C-alpha cells in the first residue's frame, strides 16, 4: 500500500459545515498505479459519512472504488521508567540537601541579627571615655545591617509566585 501526504487546497464554508478540498498525488511505478492508496493528513474530527474522493487526472478508466476512513494514531515513545525514577530520586535528594542548607543559613542569619556591638573590657588604669571606632568598621557594620542581615528572598517569590 502506498502512503501519500495530502495538502489542504480550498475551504468553502456553508451554514451547516464546510467543504474542504485536499489534493494528493499518487506516484506511478513504471506506468503502473498501486491498487490501494492511503492518504495522510486527514483531520481526526472527520465525520465518517462526509468523506468523498475523486480522480482529477490520470489514465482513462481510473476511478475510486472504495473509501474507508481509518485513524492512524501515533503514540509518543515510552519513557525509560527506571531512568526517570532515578532522576526523580536524585532531584528529591538535592532538594533535601538544599533545604537543610537553607535552614542552617537562616539560623546563622538569625544568630547574627541578635548580635549587638560592645566594647572590650577596659583595664582599670585606662580613661573612661569610649574609644573611637575606625570609619571603615562603622561603615562595614552599617552595610551589613542594611544589606547583609536581610533574609534572602525565595526564588518562587521573585518569579511572581506567592511565598510559602
């Protein structure tokens, strides 16, 4: 059986449906035409009683003798279940590791946020005035408090999804 593709040539829309004209060319083998031809590209929603066929060009006496719609459904290839299962388990393991790291980082941030600056103990013979801190130390502390101590946003919250 020869399988040939078809192309949509014309569409005429009526009040009760439409007439769709498709064209297909059947190749000859040394002047001999095949006894059966399968036309590909027909829509799945085709009504069984509405299918018609005609020979537009060809040798004298060539005619369509039978029309049978058949649905040739091609399923996608099956996935390798063990490989997919392994990939899922690896992803779940990575998620567990990342989640535990996130918990540890949040605990560290909470601990750091509780820290308060203090002066080292003074010797008894030192004056009672506080020592001046260096400008870089003060600016570093201010930058950490302003930017570094914030809780990191979750990736889902940045993408527009609600945070859990």
